[in-house]
């Protein structure tokens, strides 16, 4: 387990960049977290699992007392040819990497 360093908490935030509508559960969690202004100790833990090319779990990262601090939606530029993606910044109290 790694505790978030004291001092400048902005350095320890996690940023997730993903295609729009990849996970409805994650999208709902982002919306709920942004809407509710709870104290840090009331935020749930968030587990992110990275999969290898065979679809097997490769890494599991748990962010304790995770909360969304920023959300940037996908830009709507049809001429760019880039896929739509959103960026979510997540603050946390502790991190566990398996």
C-alpha cells in the first residue's frame, strides 16, 4: 500500500483517458461523485483492472476513498477524425497496486 504524499496532493492524482461509453458503471460513478460533495472518508474505493492482450488481468490498482476532481468530455469536432474520448481526474487517499 502506498499512502498519498503530504504536501502537494495534486501530484498524486490519477488521470483516466477512455473512449466515451466504455463502461456505464464507471460513467455513473463519475456522475455521482461529481454531484455529491462528501467528506473524503465517505468516498468509496475504486479498483482499476488492466488486462493483457489475452484478456487476462495483468494489474489491479485500488484507489482508497476515490473521488472525481475533474471531468473533461469529448470534443465534438467531426472533421478531426479522432475518436471521442473523455478525461477523468481522480484523487484518492491511498493506493494499492497488485
